[in-house]
């Protein structure tokens, strides 16, 4: 409708409108009855107004009152999400926690001392998410335990490096030298592949998950000793070199750029080593969990992640949860086939 007000049944063109000759209705004689009726109507109006005020006070707060569209935060109900990590001392977790708080999410960061703890804690619902592992590690866990843990977001690929306190070049490592590698199956296998590319060992066969038993000793320059991943950095004083995961590199105060050899995170074959944020399968579509995963990719967080890795990490973006799960399933099938 336009802004022109037209009386019902009229045209708005005033023939005689406003004229003194227009017929006038005679005034009605005022009576006491009119005063009584008027008073009753006024009382009813007051009662109705009071009822409306009471109803409004008891009604739930509106979406606008909860902050939706006001730019002052999320309209979702307050939620607590716990995430298991192995590097809680890093600044980016505090930054992510602050971002989550703006979305009405209280993020609780739980630290674990080694890689064998976060997945069982997630399965047992001690945590809601975890972020410490790559797809290859997650696949190994699911195949061995029957767990239904799934990625909901990618984070980074970090190169796996060989470090030494005795040698500055991989070529300097002597015949018969000893190298420490992580003992968990996925990182153990990756460590062996790194040593093979470095020309320090020769592997027999073409296994997806080689072990030290698959080393051809006669054709290899070094021997290998397996230790807990958390001990690889501590082993540097007693071995010629050690394969150390990036989290433990940072904890040991080592510079990832000082590795004497490492794999290439940009290589197409590095896909199994995409690090991921993981949830239980039944909770993969939880909105609060997905929001935390989304916030992890905020520039304020990723800038700190890259800084902590001293530029060695490569951000992995553009992968959907469905694509990550398809890649996980492929790796799981490869592991089962190699058993």
C-alpha cells in the first residue's frame, strides 16, 4: 500500500469535504450510564495491560535479547567442549579458547603426556575432541581397537625430522651408527621411511607399515632402536640421531629447521600425515565441535601455529570432513590388507 490514507468507501477527492453545509449528527445527551460504562471499559483496559506485562515478564528472552544480530556474540546456549592435546603450553590454544568464548563455548584444553592417551580418553568420553594425530595414526588406532573415531577438520602437515647432537649432516653418520625412532606403529613406519629416503637403511618388501624387522641389515648403514615417542628427544645424548615428532621437538627446545634430514610435507605422498581434529563418530556433526574446528583456522590461531613450528608446518585447508573420512577409510583398508 502507498502512504495515502483513503476513507473506506471514499475516493479521497473531496466534493463538499470540510464544508459547513455537511450534515451533522445531533449530540447525544450525556447520562450517568455512559459514565458507568466508560469507567468499566477503562478498568478492563488496565487489567488487560497488567496481564500482558506479567506474560511478557514470564516469557523466554527473545533471540535479539540473547545477542543474535547485535554483533555482541553468539545466540547459542553456553556449551563446554573439552579437547585433548599433547602441546597445551603453546599459545595458540589460549587464543582458540578466547575465540570460542565469544561463541558461548567454554573450551577446556586437556594435556596428555604421550600419544597413547588421547584416543582412549576420547572413546571413554573424558574429552569431546582431540588434536594431536595425523590420519595415518588415527587409522592405525581404529584398525587395532575397532574404535569409531573420525576427523572433523584438517590442521597442518608437519615434516618428520632426523635430529642429531653429534652430526650436522646425514652423510656424517658413521657405519653402524644408532638411530632412535618412535615405537608407535604409525610414526615408527614413517620414521623408517624417512631413514630410507635419507639413505641410512634399506627396507625389504613394500609394506604400508614396516617395522625394524623389515630392515635389510646387510644393506643398511645404521641400526635402529625403538623408544616411546616422548623419549626420542631425550635419547639424543646416547644415539647418533633420533626421529622426533614436532610436538616433542618444541618441548625439547629444538629448532625444527635444524633437522639434518626430514620428509617433505608438500609431497603428494604426505596426505596420510595430515593432522586432524578428531571426534567420536556419533558426534561428528555436533555444531559446537564443528565451530571449534572452524575457529582453529582463524588467522590469529594459524599464525601462532606456524610461528611455533618455526615455519616448518604447512597449513592444510580446503578439505571437507567427508573427504578426510574417505582418506581415513582408504588408509584403514590398506592397513588391514597388509596384516
